[in-house]
C-alpha cells in the first residue's frame, strides 16, 4: 500500500498509429508500444495511414519520414492542417537539410533519429 506521501500512477494508455514501411521496424515499434501498455494500429504507406487517421483517430503517431508512396511529412501536414489531436513523433534516417527543414517547419512533437532510441520513444509516449 502506498504511503500517504506517495502517489500511485496509472500508466497513460494511448492509441498509437505506427507508420513504417519496413516490416521488421514496424513490428519492433509495435512490440515496444504494446509492452508499454498502448493499443497499436499500423500502416505501411501514407495512404494506409491517412485512412487509419480518419477511421480510427490515434492519440499518437510514430511516423517514418520515407514511405513508398511519398514523404511522411505529407501526413504530418494533414495532421497539422486539419487539427487532428494526435501527437506526432517523426522517425528518420534522413540527413538532407532541406528535408529536415520541411519537417521542422511542420512542428513534429519530437524528431527521433534511426535507429530509434526505444527508451526515448517510450518516455515520449508516457508523457502527458
């Protein structure tokens, strides 16, 4: 039983949309999120992610920047333009300054470099 001065914290459970075209990377991210207590949805393309965004609005999106049907920044633009409430973590291996500038202009909540630091991602998802 917690002492009166201690607080019992319930983990924050979120619906997380993982947008990653690499099957192994997508599975690793989903496993991490599930182990942290989150519900996971997944998409392997920008078109799938857009459909999922509308049909099952997530609380958070883990978004790969390079997708087979276009840049992930286009999905981030939709999220920001249409005021979806989802927080967005952009995941990228990109180093091109113009690409990174475009992503930063759209203000992701966090930019994570590949390979993904799972502890940083877990902590970001748990933050209020």
